[in-house]
């Protein structure tokens, strides 16, 4: 399934109701508001056709109303990265991450011009992370792996040059990603977006000082291995996210996801880690501020 097809599939169905607000503010460390609100323009459409600020502002306000006042909007190609940076500049509740997604890189879209634009965007004050970048051995076949790795290495260098966090997309590539990080030298703040590994991989990441960000998959019935991984992760190496509109948490799996649904995952994380809900929210916020800097409220 292409990413545009996936975006349509994950926006079908009735929107879930708002959850009970959290007792203390937390955040969504990884969302795609452009898909939540509308459809990304097709490749080659440039910077036109993106969602308007009124619709996006409503999503931001809905998240804040349930205790999620801080969001990180993530780009996956040059147009969405430009849009993400612009959105963060207009909305104090939003910071931006910019990158060429590994599947895009595997399709040959991480050329010199694209990487130069990511480097330019990385210098903007509201851009606080390079991502999502990494390796994906599931959607990209072997013919695209070399291009993926070259792009990943370039993004690591951009993150370090600008002193920004690195947000990693890791699909079926745990050991390969660790090897590249060891070879290049990881940035000070390295986040595994939508952490998908088992306990052994979580230990390897924690030992290296990486931050593990858990999505709605943590709530799935078959995800005991993720709950075990979360349980061994120190509170100051934890983040939470939606990857909206994807990976909607239980009890609304299969329906459209949004940042306002983060409380479901935060409550599952509290149960998995044994940390009381309010202190966990405070820890998640503290980690986010350390990794991404202040939102400027």
C-alpha cells in the first residue's frame, strides 16, 4: 500500500470521541496533521493544496482540551517538511521535524537537492528534529536499501550539524539501524519513533541513551512485547505519540487517529510501567523539553 493509500485508509470511519482529560499535560511527539486534516498533495504538486490553518487549529485545540498542549508535526518529504516548518512558525503549540522518509528515499527522492532543502529547513528556529528518517525493510525492497542507508546517514549528519534531535523510523531493521548509528555517531538526542522492538532491543537502545517513543500499538492485545519493553525503559527515556492518523489506540483501533487520543496511550503506558499517571505525564513533558527544547508558550 502506498503512503497516500494508507492515509485514505486511516481516515475512514467515524471519529472516536474525546477521552477523559489527563491530570497533567503531556504531548504528542509525532503526528502528521496534514493527513489528519486532509490529503497530502500528490508528488510534484509543490506547496499548494495543504490544509488550511482553521482546520489544523481545531485539531490543535482539541488536543489541548484533553491535556495534550504540545505537538511535534513531522515531515516525510520536501513539501511536507516545508509545510511542517511553516505550521510550527504559525502555531506556538507546534514544533516541526523535517526529513525525507526512508520509503521516499528508497524510491530515489532523497537526492542532493532534497537533502539540501532539509538542511536549509533544519536551520529554522521552530524546526527541532530531523525525521522521520531511518530504514524500512518492509515496504522498500532490496533494490532501495542502499539509497535508504545513504539518506539515513545524510540525515544523521544534518541533525548533528544543527544540534537537533534525530527521529528514527525503524521497520524490520533494528540491528542495521544500530550499526549505522554506531558508525556515524548518534546525535545527542535520538528518538525511536513508534518503538517496535522487543525487550532485548529496548535494552540495547536504553543502554545507548536513546529515547523510546510509544504509539497506539502499545495498547494492542498482541503487543505484550511492547509493554515489556516500556516497563524496562527509564522514565526519562520515554515519549508518547500518535503517528496520527495511523495506529489508533484501543478501543478505537481501525478508526482515524488524532493527537487528542494520546491519553489512551499515556494511560496504557502508566499501566505498563507502574508509574502513576500524573508523574508519568510530567516525566513525558520533561523528556520532550529536553529533546526538542521549549515550545515557547
